[in-house]
C-alpha cells in the first residue's frame, strides 16, 4: 500500500469518526456524558476490555493453529496474534473491512510462510467467520423473529440486507476456495491486461511462479478437506469469538448497575446490530453502528445511560483494540529484522 493511499484511508477514517462524534455528542454536555461513563464498575469494565482483546487474539490463535498444522512450520503464537492485530487495524480503517487480509498476507509471506498456505488459512478464517455470523443471523431471524422486528423497527430491512450480503460473501469465498482455476484465470487475465498496456513484459518465470502457486494452493485446500476435525475446532473457536463481542455489551449493562432486561435480549440485540452493519462500505462501520445502537438500545439503557453506554461499548469493542492494533502496526513497520517477501515453488503438504 502506498503512503499516499494509506494517508487517504486514515484521513477518511478520522473524518467519519469526527462527524460521528459531532452528530451524537454535539450540542450535549460531553462532560456529563463522560462522567456518567466513568461510573461504570471496574469489576465489569476490566472483563469487558478482556473480551475485546480476546476477540482479536482468537483470530491469531486460529491462524497459528491452521498454519502450523498445514505445513509443519513453527510460527509462534505471539507472531500470529500480531498478524491478527495488523489485520484488525487495516480492516478498521478501510471500507467493508477489505484492507486487513492483504496486509496480513504480506507480513505472513515476509516471515517466510508460503503465499498459497497463508492465502488458504486467511480465506478459511474469513469464510468460517462469515459462516458463523450467517448461522447466528438466520437463527435469530427464525427463532426470535417477532421481538427482532419490534426492537429493530425501521432498521429491520438493514438487518436483512446485512445478512444477505454475508451470505453472498460466504458463497463467493467458498467458490474461490473450491475452484482454484478461478484464481488462475483471474490472475492470467490480469497479467494479459498489464502486458497489453505495457506495464509488464511477457515472462516465462512469472508464469511458472503462478503455476506453482495454484498447485500449492490446490494442495492446501485438499489438506483442509482431509482434516475436518480441525475445521470443526475453528468453527467452535469462531463462535466463541463472535459471542465475546455480544457478551461485552451485557457486561457494560451490568457495569452501569442496570436491571430489567435479560442477558439473552441484550446479547441478541448487539448481535443484530453487528450483523446489520458488518458489510456496509464504511470504515469501521462508523456512524451507522452508533445510529443503530442508539435506536435499538433506547429501551435498554434508560435513565440517561444510553449515550454513556454507547461510548463505553463502542470504545471497548472497536477503538480500544484499534489503538492496540495501531501500536502493533507501527512496531512492525519499523522493525528491521524481518525477511523479505518471497514465493516458493510447491512442495508436499504434510
């Protein structure tokens, strides 16, 4: 990613953040809101912050679990967790969270992991992540339909849209994973276009590298197909990861000493907000998340605690891990000891 593009993305992110804060807190006594937010009990604030960190670290654990099992290369768990924080940061500042995986792939390759293996691992984590979200979304829609429709009100169509967009993405990723020739044809078409516009010259070596990538990619997908138990473990871990963010909001609810709304209701409402906004083309889904939160939780966080709860909840599940992710990105950006990116020819997957 060029420095110019990175600056543009960060500027857009900051602009949307400023507009969001202005829209929701402008004209209000920000001091009173902050003071109210500060009344949240530390006994709930600390576990809630822990869940926010767990959410990011869980992805790193899944990357470590799959990557090491697939090739037998000893990637450290700490390093794989760093990949996850790097992905969280770039996903957070790019529309529809599209920027995370390409940067993760770059760092994984730079550390000596094969591009094909890293690609399959990241795609597996992504498709399971979306698959779990889709299953949860349909379960809420089927078994909690009337309360969902009543609570979301005018945002119910947005929930349906978010759910359908996630379904489409799951189908697309599975299609790419199960049919490697699709990637090959797309890569060849891109190569021919670049040759035609005289950006690249025809290269036999580049063609051999592409063929090697497709073959090792195919082997990696076959390996996953033969290890369904590991995939089941990833699905379970992803389910716990997903639920951690939803439970976080309930801890915020308890932290403010609120009562009257059951845990399941708060958790399902937070899940519905997440599903609705997950695929929208806004960096970090800023603005729409806060707008929907304010509407959906108006009858949950009563007594003037709606905005303070939003400040704490959103701060913990997004801005707090984003700041940690920024620190990880900066540490890796200026770390001198990493290997340069490379692509190996295919070898046998264990």
